[in-house]
């Protein structure tokens, strides 16, 4: 079976973008693939994290995965820092990747802003750690939201350069034609890029200072309804056809969210609500969102009542992950020419 790897940062509450862009696909892929799902705590510390809040967020993200339908018996579920091979391979990839490649990453440019001198070195090297996360398992498929596409292209470039640089050595050791696979991004569904509820040109994000910009998986029904009611829209009624959404980012986003949450197409949603005002549509959207998210939120709360059980699941997942990563890392050391006993 093809191997899947993906992860999310415990840098705040998971939101509807994480859920629709990635998590629903992760759950689905368990049917057809062997899956490894990670809470990428080492990525989270590329920007400042309060230690107590980080620990809480790691458990919350784990609970969100399970509540959304990740089965920790079937899939491997763990937190990144418990498998040191991620950090080891990331260092090797720091020496394979080029400064120029990293400098072109739009996420780095956006997060660093004008203050490039003062952001962490880790934020710059983030895509190298992400490549290591995936390739330390030699995973072939990575389900993500659209914002991660550029990082996955870089993962492919790193794999190709490593395979080329060490081609003769890999052959000499009998490790196959290309040691690392050239990974396929899996970007699917009607909501691969969920936008902020306050600004249809910005993606919904954990780090947006406005809590009204996103729907968190921990929000209760009233909060969800209120956030949707207050979501920014334009004064025109909803169009009856999809092409009428062009140039109307906020309307397009809300229709996309409705479609994704109710397993319908945007055209189908517009056939029902086109011509109407936003108020009626927003009320229906709030109902759909609450119906979908309330069971997840409830299950998360139940799981979080027993943090020791969550830690146990993470420890077990880490041991299973390490069993795959350790031999890959040992081969990488042999390929590089490191002496090991
Ligand atoms: N708005 C989004 N729409 C669709 N997919 C999204 N993802 C994130 N935001 C959206 C997908 O969720 C997965 C985990 O993302 P992450 O937590 O590792 O990092 P991120 O993309 O940086 O998430 P945030 O919420 O935007 O965090 P900050 O604000 O810290 O940058 C990925 O598959 C991502 O594509």
C-alpha cells in the first residue's frame, strides 16, 4: 500500500481550514493507505510558544485528530519530538537544500514580514524539517491544504537532489535506483483553501489575531453561529450560478464551506440559496456547521478529560513511527559515509 504522511502544528486551536483542507482527507485515506499522522511540535517552536500552552495544544490536536476519525490503532499517531530521526534527517537536508530554494518560500516571506533579521533560523529552515518528516518514512503521498503546495515541491527537489548527489553510493549499497521517493501532494475536496471570515483574501489561520476570522474545532454552537452571522459579506444577494461568485471572495468562501460541510457541490448550494439574502444562507450554514462540528467538539472534550491516555497513545505511536524511521536514517548515514557502530 502507498504510505501517507501528514501533520499539523500545535500552535493554537485547530480550525475549519485545517479540518476541511486536510483532516477530512486524512480520515478518508485510512481506507486505502497506510497512514502516519503527526503533531508537529518541533515546527510549532519556529515561532515563540509558551511551554504550558504548547503541552496543552499537543494534547488538544491529538484529541482533535481522534475525534475527527483518525483511528490510532490503524494509523500511526504521534508527536514529532518523540522521534529524533526527524531532527537528524532535517540536518542532513539543511546540507542538501540551497539557500536560494528556501528564500523563495512564500510562507517564510509572509511570516517573517519586514523583520527578517529577527525571525528564528528555524522558521527559515522549516521546509527542510517538513521534507524530513515525510521522507524519513519514505512516504509517497501527503494530503495537505493548498498553502502547503510550495513546501511539497521543495520536498520533491530535496529528494531528487539527494538521489542524484549520492546516486553511485546508493547503487553501491544496493539501496535501489532512487533512495527517496518523489512525493505526491494530495490536495483534494471543495475547500482546499478556506479563507478568513473577516477578509476573503487571507487564508483562515491559527495565528490570525482575530478569533472572529476562524471557526475553531473547540467553539461551542453559539460561538459558531455568532461568528458566521458576523462573517464579512458584500451587499449583493447570492448568485444562482458559480460564475457569479467571481470577484466575490467572501461569498465564494462561505458557499465553499457550506458545500464541503454538507458534501454538496457549490452549484448545488447556489441552486438552493441563489437570489436570496445572506442572512437566511448564514443561518442555514450555521446549522450545517454546528451539526458537523458539535460531535467532534464533544468527543474532544471527552478525550481531554484523560490526558494520561492521550500521552499513552502518543508514546505508542512514537514507538511504531521510530521502528520505520530508524532503519531509513541508518541507511542515510551509510549513504553519507558516516561511521556508525
Ligand atoms: N485555511 C486553510 N484552508 C485549507 N487548509 C488549510 N490548512 C491550514 N490552513 C488552511 C492545512 O492544515 C494543515 C495543517 O496546517 P499547519 O497547522 O501545519 O500550518 P499552517 O498551514 O501554518 O496552519 P495555520 O492555521 O495557518 O497556522 P499559522 O497561522 O501558524 O500559519 C496543512 O495541511 C495545511 O495545508
